[in-house]
C-alpha cells in the first residue's frame, strides 16, 4: 500500500470520527433545546397566571421570582395592562 493511499484512508477515518462526534453533539443539543423550550413555556404560563389582576392571593415574591428566571432566559412574556 502506498503512503498516499494510507494517508487518504487515515483522513477518511478521521472525517468519519468527526462526523460521528458532531452528530452525537447535535442530538444532545436538540434534546437540551427541547427541555429549555418546555421550561420556558411553563414559566411563561405561570407568569401569566400570577400576573392576572384577580390573583390577589399570589405572593408578590413568587411572581417576581418567575419573572427573574424568565428574564435570565431572555424569555419574559410581554404583559398588557389595562388602565383603571
């Protein structure tokens, strides 16, 4: 086997290993994004429920904590307030 042929085979093997590694990382990232999306959606729902005007029993710290977490995730939902 010539050196050129051996070198080519080594390069192909390295590329296959790199492709496999990237595919593994990609699937792990996909799962991570799905989990993040789920958590953000649920926190946004909680924020909406806690921000309703008729939720007088809701502790202010709870609403603020959910808002703080969403702010950290850059996913604070826009709330609309009506004038009294």
